[in-house]
């Protein structure tokens, strides 16, 4: 299974701030994991505005975490960007909308507790 991590899932994986469900923990150990550049953009923007506390700056934290957990980077590609216009206006967050679009275009499952994301025609897990 190929999983795309939501930003909150990635942060909780690193921090244990919120316990992940058992089925998510198991899946994270056995699946191929991706973190979108949209996630990185979101974390960097929020960290820069002091709206997201992290134990270290994202330019150090994210590459280290990706290496530790074997998480691949998923670029924002043209097909995913163009697919955005096909999505219903259920979620106002542009980062989450991009994750949904990428999941649909690339056949990924989004690991997220976000109830708005689960309303889209993308596979989700939580």
C-alpha cells in the first residue's frame, strides 16, 4: 500500500503529541510512505509565522524524519495541480486540497483524521 501522510499525521508520528490508531501505526511500518511538497510548504509557512511549534526548524526536521522513517518526497506535479478544478468545494485549505488531488492522480491513500478530506473521492485511512 502507498500512503500519503497528512501534515498532522506526520507531526504526530514524530512527536507522539496525539496517539495514532493501531491500524495506522501498523500501516506506517509496512507501507510505502510519501510526504508531499505541499506538506513541507504548509509546515514551513506556519513555522515561519510562528503558528506551528516544532522541536527544530523544518529544514532540519523534515529531511531527518524522512530519512528515519523512509518517507519519500512527492513533488507537486502538473497533473495533480490540474486535477484541483475537478474537486468539489468541500475543504477551504489549499494544502489539503492538493493532497486529495495528488492521492487521486497517483493512486495513494491519505492518512488523515480530517473528516472533510474523507468526503472526497480519494482513499483515506485513519
